[in-house]
C-alpha cells in the first residue's frame, strides 16, 4: 500500500468515533503487556506507556486532540463508575477501617493540607504566576474534581489535568520505593499513602500489590478528594482573594 493510500485511510478512520477508543485500548494493552514482561516493575507503568503511544500517534498523524477525544470520551466517562466501584473492596475491609478511623481522618486532613501547601510554596518560590499556582494547588486529587477546583479558584483546568496525571504516575512509580526505603511495611499505611499522594493511578497500583493496601488507598483517595474540595477554595480565597 502506498503512503498516500495510508494517509487517506487514516483521514477516513480518524473521523470515526470508535477509532479513538480503539487506539486507547490498544495502547493500554501494549503498556500492560510491557508492564507484565518487566515483572510488574513500577517504572514500566502502563498508563505512562499508553500516554506516550497515543501522543506519538496524534503527533505524527496530525490529529487534533479534540478529534481523538470524540471517540475516547467513553473511557473518560468510565472514570466515574470506576471510582464508585472502589466501594466494594472498602466494604470488605470495613472492620479494619472502623478501627483505624481516627488515624485515617487525621492523616487525610494533614496529607491534603501538606500536598497543597508544599506544591504552592515551591512553585511560588520558583516564580510561578498566580494562575499557575491555582492550577497546581489541587493536583493530588482525581482529575475531574481537580479540574473543577482549579476552574473555581482561577486556574487552567487543562494544566491541572496534566499535573494530576504526572502526580499519579510519579507517585505510583516512586511511591513503593520510597516506602521501602523508610521501612514502611504495614499494608494499610502503604495504601493510605498511595491514595493521598497519587490518587487513582496510585490506588490502581496498590490493588495490584495487595487488596488491603488497595482498600485503604481507595478510602484515602476519596476522603482526600472531599477534604481538598472543601479546604483549597477556602484557603485560596483567604490567601489570594
């Protein structure tokens, strides 16, 4: 087949809604296959690999992101049901969660505050604009909520989405190594840290390692989302309003 024929074929396929969905699923399948082949090495995160593959395809084919998203938005829609489904492992760990509830509440509030304050303080020290600071502030919660918070306080939702994804990938990749380095072995604490620091991507990583860690990660991710949504706008308008 001639290159011109391939170009015409892609132009035709790119207008079809299922093309974006197919590319997304195939890219993730390749990423997960490489992840398995690497003996589940966190450096070979399937999400990172999938993002790189999709970005390369869009770049070399000259396909606008909006065209790709028209077909891939079904995956975006599934973020909601997937988050709600975390209630199942939480229910299975209910007795353990009840015993650790006071520690969990304190840890979420402290973790949420530190994630926001440390990020904004470092970015401010490096000379970031107020708009950029507002985009970075909610980076440690799941994407839809983070984008909503950023929009409310004057940030750029698109930039926030990128920061959230990078935060999740870095946390899922380096988190286990850091916890091993400091000698943190309790699965409850490890999962909790992953949920607060790396939201959904970290939670997925926690479930791959241990069910208890996954349950605590899902819980801390949800509570951290609530805490951040309530505190960040208040603190932002108090400090910068």
